[in-house]
């Protein structure tokens, strides 16, 4: 039995700690708090043998069977803010397709999140990089993963108040339990969207390849940004490859562009993963690819909401192929910066034409920063 399992046999209230940094975590008083000593013991002093991953936030460890311990890196400039954001965004949210937060540690300069441990790692690790995994993804398994992720996003977008926009939907943030049930993880970039607000403006953050172009360029966060990211992920799952692969010939490097070309030629089935076996339903797989194209269209109003996506995936609603238009794609950082400068210049010209000259401070606000955009992990 895990040395940590006894902690879940008793109800724990928030620890009372004389830590001045506790003031930073106002609003998280009802979240279970664990001591740093408990987590050191559970992970064998954060032994490298228990390390199961690492992202921009910091390393993740397991205790053996029950928990995943996500440690804030002391070198992460944005980490403390992301830690609090993730803590508050998911602390009261429960759904089959979301990771379960058990609690946290806020002690001295230690900031640690404690989640349920998911045995089969991430889609990025197991499906898109099969060199590290012996797991076989048959078609039925992929269908269940696609629908499960869509259900989790539909829940965040419509059943939670205020609505939650994840902002970093990608293969490495979709974890799989022992039954291959998908769980959306990593809410460090999540934004809360009140029902009466169509979008919020923020510094752009996320992963190139999954970023909705209108969000990456203008910094407007809507639920449709998650829909775009999900569309990319959906096509990745059906095809069994990453959206971006610079090792391939130029025309094949961006999976989304390739999928659109094959759709136009009427041979979309060539995008389907060739390793799939006898349980493959080609018509269903092609329908999923079309849904992916619907989700990644240029213009947020053209993209369906996640509840509609769930219905189409289940075959409860038709896929309107007549409305599918060419997806908008940002190929690389150079493309992003070039298009952002052009948008900023156009915006600035428009503002100057309608109002008095801008001060230097106001002018600065029209630019977009890219310090939080990461390459694919």
C-alpha cells in the first residue's frame, strides 16, 4: 500500500500555518493542505525514480499508486501565478474527464499540487510518441478518448459558472487512467469567463500548433479558442501523428494543412492512421476528421460549440460539410510575429483615424507579447 494512502482515510481540513505567503492564496481556504514532510515521504524525497514528467511549470512525481505530485519550479517566472490559477480553477470542479485535485502544499517557498495518479501517462507520450509506450490504440479506444475530451471541455464551457477556458488543450495535457479514460489536466493557464462576457483580453499563452490564430494574434480569449485546439487534437488522434513535424517534407509538416488538402481532393481516408486494425470504421474516422476541420475554421463564429461537437461525435447530429472552410494556421513563431505586427499596425491606424493621437503608453498596449507561448512538448 502506498505510504500516502492513509491520508485519504481521514478528512483533512486546511492546515493552520504561520506562513506570510498564505495571504497570496486567499480563496483556497477549503482546499486540503498537506505538509511538505508528508509529500517528501510519499515521493521518497522526490526521487528521480518516481519522476513521471516535467513541463514549463515544474516536475511531476508519483508516490507509487495513488497520487501525482506537481512541484512548482523555483526557476519558473510565471509559476506562482499559474499555481494559484490552477488551484482555484479546478478545486471545486468534478467531472469524469477532468483530473481530480486532492489538495496542495503551501509551506515556506514550496508550492505543490496533489492530483490522482493516472497510470497510462499522456496522449503525447503514448499515442503520438509510441517509441515510449507499448499501448495499442485501436479505433474504439480512440473514439472514447475523442468523446471523453470533448465532454470534459463541454462541461468546462457550459456547466461551470463562471465558464472555464482551458487555453492549453494539447496531447500532453490529456492524461489516461488504467481504463484509458481521458482526463484533461494542467489548468495553469485557465481563464474564467463570466456568462455575460464574450471574451477576455490577456497576454497570449499556450502551445504553438494548437493556438487559435485569432487568440494568438489579438489576445482575445473565448471558448472557441479551446474548440480550435480540440480540433487539432482530434485530427492528431485519428491520424496518430503530431500536428507539427518539421522533419517531414514542407507540404506535410502541418497536419491540419495536409488534412484540408486531402479533404478538398475527396480522399480524406488517407489521413487515417495506417496502423489501425480491423475495428476501424473508415466512415466514422472521416466524420471525425471533418469535425476537426469544422473546429479549426478561420473565424470563431464558424466553429461549433463543444456541446455540438459531442453530439456530432456521437452521431446524434449531422456534420454540415457545406459550412467547412479552410482552416487558419500559424506555422511558426516567425509567421506569428509577422501577422501580429500587421494586425497591431492596422489596429493602431484605425484607432488614430477615430481619435486623438495616442500617448506612448497607449501605443505600447497595442502590441502583443509572446513570452508565454511554448513550442510543442
